[in-house]
C-alpha cells in the first residue's frame, strides 16, 4: 500500500520517502525535515508512549497528517490539540489526500469529510484541560492579562517586552494547556481561578471604563 501511495504522490509532490517502522521516524525527520508527514495511526502507538507526545515533537518540525483505518471525533479532537494538522482515512479518495496535504502546507487544518466537524468541536469542548501548574510564573502572568482582555500589544506594553515575545508566551501557554483560541484561554482562566478574584474585578472595571471612554 505504501509503495502504491508513493507512486501516486510522486505525480503531485517531490521527494516522497517511506519509513517502515517508527524507530527511524524521529531521526529521519530530523535529517530530511519534510514539509509534511503522513503518519499511520498504528505507527503513532508503536512505543507504548502516549501518541500525543510523538505528535507534539513531530509537529515542531513538519506538518503532520494522521492516516487511519478508522477514527472517531474524540481521537481527532485530541490529535488536533496535540499539534496534528490533518486527519484522513485510508479509504478516502486520492484527491482528498492531496487536498489535505496542500491545505496543511498552507498552514490550514484538514479533517476528512467522513467525520463531522460539529462532532469534533463538541468532543473538543468536553476534553479534559491540562493543569495550569505546568505554567511558568511569566506564563501565568501573561494568562492573567489575556483573561483580562488585553491584546498582545497591550500585554507587551504591560510587561515591557516586545509584541513578538508576548505572542510567543501566549502560544506556549496554549500549547501547554492544549487550547487553540483566546476564548478557550479566557474560559480556562475563569473556570480554574488562575487570576485572583480582586484582580479580575479590577481588570473588569478598567475595561468597562475604557469602553465607556471610547463610546
């Protein structure tokens, strides 16, 4: 199957390589730095380590697409949180696979049409969130400011850092907590009381005052 897929992909993409076992995966990725990795779901579980750990490491280097016999929306939601860019089924059409590859190369997410996006979103909303104790003191501070409604530029000014640094911290927080949007960050903070109540109230009053002044 891999050889057949390789021949098809070579008609659309350059430098298609095949790895036969998971043990060679990380060394090969480090050497070749492929734009996209098509990872068989079975290989993602070869070492007994939680697959999400492998996903995060691979996603640092390349766009990652899971290819599976069958998966449910919960698995897809967890994979996306762990850094996977796409998920397709082995029975999908070749045109869908090539579309998935092209979409993730552009920085987008692609999930097979055989799985409902609404079902994936519902599962994502019910996945357990990770513990905020993993955050550094600086990341906790940035989380507080995000939850208070500050933009990246405002956070940079508040902490006397560059906007790029503020964005970097925010991205690192989202990765550690397994979150994907600012709204999820804010909800996480509120539900887990990361920000002291008095500070949250103060920030709310300041924001209300700013909104009134703007109007």
